[in-house]
């Protein structure tokens, strides 16, 4: 079935951030469906559910209760089923250690949560419109962290 | 030298005289023998003559008889003539015989008897010699009687002559044997004497040869001693001289000239000439010596100076002795010694002794001060002599153990009595190590003092070989009880501090990290408000909103800086090669917007590759350049000059390091607003700001980070400035 929208999922324990995230997509003129989850466990449960439609892009916060972003990422990367899903790390931190870790674990892009709503919109629109095939093939440590 | 060397000539004379006598004796003996032999031969000849004459006489008698008989028979007077001739011959022969036997009385007597007989016979014949008488033959009776008688007489004559001849024969026999005796004895004697003479001559020749050899030897040793003497003169720089007081002739040895600085015999050796060399101030002394030596037999040694040919002043010591009879002339023999070196050596020795005294004195002072130092520094020293295994303790070493100085014998056993039970092993092992020539470890052990107090001691020792080559161990023992507890406390504190810092860093990181989240949300909400609700706000509301926004912005900067600071705090020590040229280029790229905005002029040298942490160096350069841009003058184009130089620590006064350590020196010079020099250290402190928040944006973290980074690299950072004149930031990073 040819989808005419982009399915996006976010796992973030922070309610405000989930709000900014959905608001931003609401304001963006891109045809997207956004699902949000409160932690990694919820996200994985959804992904593993047989009736779930797999998202195109998963946004993963790192600092989450129950199952944090890193462990969640590891889980997702374990299954071939999720190979086609692009994974964007979406975190307040941009510490070298976090960036390095997630890169090594196979995330596709790293986004530092901006402190300005307009910037957020810009970043999300950028990520959603990325040609993932092209991006992944030339992925390296330098372009992994999204800079605007 | 042997005294009997002239004895040989006396011996020679004796040998020679004896030889002469022997030769003379041989001559005399030979002469006598020859004489004896000739006498013997004469006597033999005489005997033969006598015998011959006797024969002749008898033959004459027979002739006369025959003639008589012829006459008588023939009665012819012709026979008378031979008769007479025979008679005269008899007489002649007789007288000859008489002469021949004149020395022999026995033969004389015989001859006389013979004469009587012959006369009687001739008388008988005479009676018939007359031619007339011949006729008387007819008287036969008488004739017959006479003839008979005459015949008888003839027999008597023959007997007599035979008797005489026999006698002469016996003489001959006797003489012959004597002669033979003499003849045989003579060559034996002559030969034996000759033989003795030859022996004597050979012996004396041998003796002479031996004497000659000895003479040669003596001559050699004499030559040798002359050579040695001249060498001795040269070696010990002295000269000898001879001054004949009668002839006034003075002679110098070769070296006497040399010590005056001349070639031997290069000027006439006279006293006047010598005086020209004498130092003017010492002429009196020398003249006095000369006048004294003439009178006195012995001259005490006297010292004076001379000026040598090369102008050098030398010290001479001269001594002489007058020899009156021994040399058969009044002569002074003297020795002159160049004692300059000796005097100099004495001076040197004197100085050395003085130096030694001085050093000794200093040593005493040092000893005293080290005793004081021992008391002040709570330490004692000791020496363990390897030879006798004995210790020597300094006074304070006893005091450390709670004893009066030298109040017990310092032995390992006595020491162990005071060592804490648990630490005895340490001391025993160290002592064994010392005795087996191993390295002596530093010992930390407890001592129970005389008063029962437990003290902590530390001992270091080292083997030591003194000037005489004797090996010993010198050690220092210190009472480190206070230090021990202090350092123990310090260690605990350090540990606490490390823990604190760790916690602080964690706190810092977590806090700034966790603080970011609500702040980011606040800011996002502000941006939402600004976008969506700004129009609905009153002017007050708008103003408040913008103030909230500024405050939150500032908080963001603060948090970011803090994060950065805590990150540099982690002390990443993974040093790699960092090309500062690249670092600078990156920094300029990072700040390009800012630089462009300010139209800043940035000049820089070619930099070097250093060992460091790349991202920290990046941070350092960015911070410093952005600092200069930030504090630039509003109405002036910012100018930043970056200079590089490789320097030595000792040439950089500010480092207060006199070593040859090499540093990379990088200078950032700007023309900004600068600051008071008194604040030069303050600006590197965390959150320290010299300007109001509104004037210049800044958190007071940037330079603190710079300092942190430089210190992480074991380097130094200094700032020098003057308000309105610009600042210079100088970084020193050690080379490797």
C-alpha cells in the first residue's frame, strides 16, 4: 500500500517536549502522522505489535525512565524487521559520549533539542525530508550530528 | 775503593828483584861450572902429558941402552953418538917431567927416586962409554956384574916409570869421574833455575795483567762516578767549585755555569765574575763568605740571591770547606745549590697548611652547625664501619632515642632493643643488606623511646668510601613522627578532596545538563509566546517577555560555559600530535562570522606541531581570539597578532625557572580595551568578570577554561595589559 504520508514516532517521557513535537508537525505543511510514546518500552511494544504499521522515522529521546533511548536503540537494531526505519536521536544532551555511542549503535542522525520553536520546526522538517538512502550511505561522525 | 791498590807495585818490585838475583845466581853458577870443567880437562891433559913424557923418557933410556949395547957389541964409536943424544934427551925429558910434576909432591918424590935410579944406570953405562974403556970388556967378570946390575936398574926404572904412570892413571881416573860429575850436573841446575825464572816471569806477567784489569775497573768506576756526579749536579741543580788560595785560581763545575744560566765554561771562572751575578742587596753576604772561608776551615751554609742570565732571581745556598794539607795546597772546595724551587715549595707547603687550617676551621664550624641542624631537624647521623662492624652515632641520634649522648654502645643489638616488635624484621633485613653490600633500602620503622613513647623513624643510608679507601655506611635517621601523622592527615584530606572534586564535577555536569532541559523548555515557550501571543500583550507584557528571554539566554550561556569547564576539568591526558596551524585555522573558521562582523584584522606566524589534546587546544584558541574580539574597542578595528617562538625557560623571567627546558611560546596580542595590570591574575578565576553584564557579554568562564587547558598541558598562561592599550596573553606549552 502506497502511503501518502510519513509515519513518525517519538519516544519521550517529557510531556512538554511531546507537545512541542506534535505542535511543530501540526504547523509544518508536511503530510505526517505522529505517534508519541512515554518511554522506550511503550515504543517497543508498539513496534513489536503484529498489527502495528511500522513508522518511517523514529525519534528517540535518550533520557527516559523504564527503558532509555540507548537500550531502546539496541533493541530496535537487534531485529531485521526494523531495518528500514530511520532512527533519529532527539536529546537535550549533545555530549560527545552520547553522540559517539548512538552513532556506533547505528542511529541515523542526532538532533539536539533546540530551545526555539521555529528552529525546532526547521530541524524536524529537515529530518523528515532527508533522502535517507543517500544520507545513510555517506554517513559519518561529522554529518551524524545535525547542525543548522 | 780498595786501599791495597798500590801494594801490587811493591810486589812487582820484589818479584823483579828476585828474578834479577836468580839470573845473576844462574850466571855465577854456570861460570863456576864452566871453570871447573875447564880445570878438570886441563888436569886430564896434564896427566896425559906426564904419561907421554914418562913414555918418552923410558924410550930415551932404552935408546941410550941400545946405543950402549951397540957400542959395546961393536965397539964402534958410531954408536956413541946416539948414546949421547939419548942421554941429553933423557935429561931434557927429565927436566920436562920435573916441571910437569912440580905441583905433585908424590910424583916429585917418585921422580927423584927415578932420577936416582936413572943416574945409577947412566953411571954404569958411562963406565963403558969411553971408547978406551970398551976394551975393558975383556974384564968379563966385572962387565958381567955391571951388566947384570945395569939390567936390574933398567927393570927398576921401568917399574918406577910404571909406578908413576899408574899414579897418573889413578889421578886421571879420579879427575875423569869428577869431570863427568860436573858435566852431568851443570845442565840440570841450569835448566831448573831457568825454569824457576820462567815461572816467576809468568807469574809476574799474570799478576801485572790482573792489576791492569783492576786498574781499568777502577778507572771505569771513577769515570762513572764523575758522570754521576755531573748528573747529580744537574738533577738537583747544584754546582761545585774549587778556589785555590795560593794561586788564586777558581774552577767551576759545568753545572755551576748552568745554574747561573750559562753554557759551561762560557766565561772565565773568577770570584769577581761571580760577584756580578749576585743580587746587589746580597753582595755583602757573598763578600763576607769569601773573607770567612779563607780563614775558617768550615763555612756555614749561607743563602743569597743571584740574578740569572735570563734575568730571573734565584736563591742560592753555598757552603765550602778549606782543605789545607789534604790537597797539598790551600784550597777551598764548595757546593752551591739553587734552592729556589725548594723555597717555592716551602712557601706552597706553608700556604697549603694555612689552607688546610682554614678548611679545618670551616669544617669545625660546619660540624657544629650540622649538630645544631640535627637538633633542629630532629635527625641523627651514624656511620657503620665495615672493618670492625661498629657504629658511631651522632649525639642527636642518642637524643632521638631518648638517651643522653653516647650513653650506650651503639650496636645493632642495642638498636633492636628499641625497635617496635612489628618492625624488627625491617631493621634486621636492612642491616643484612648493608653488610652484604646490597643496596640499603629506606627504612620506616617505629622506635620505643626510653620514656616509652612510640616514635616513627625514617632511615636512609648509603655506602661510602673515604679517601683512605675504607668502606663504611653513612646514614641519617630522622624522627618523622610529626611528619608521619601530618602526611597521614594530608593523605586522608587529599582523598576527601579528590572525592569532593569528583562529586563536584559530577554535580557540575549533571546540574548543568539537567538545568538545560527546563531552560530549553522555558525558551521554547517564550518563542511560542513571541510567535503567537505577542500581539495580545500590553507594552509592559512585551517588555517583561523580552527581559525573560534575555535572562534565559544568559542562563543558557552560563550553563554551556559551565559544561565546557567541567569537561576540561576531566583532565584528558591523551596527548597526540596537534598541529597548531590547523587549530588556529579551525578557530578562525569557527569565529568567522564574528570576525567578519567586527572587520577584525588578524595576523599570525606559522605555528608548530605540539603534543596535546586537540579539542582543548581548539577551545583555547577560540576562547582567546573570541575574548579579544569581545573586548575590542567599539570605535577601532580590532587587531589581533598571534606570534610564536621556541624559548628556553631560563630566558623567560616570568617562568622563574633557570633550567634549559624548551617551551612553545604563543602570544595573542590585541588592541582592545585592556585592563589594569593588577587584575592580570584575577581574570583567570571562574565567574570573575571585570565588566558589567550589559557592557560586555561574558560569563567569566572562558579564561578560566583557558587556564585549565594550559595547566592540563603542563603549561602556563599569563596576561599583561594596560587599560585602553590592549592586552597580551602569553601561553607557554612545554616542548614534548
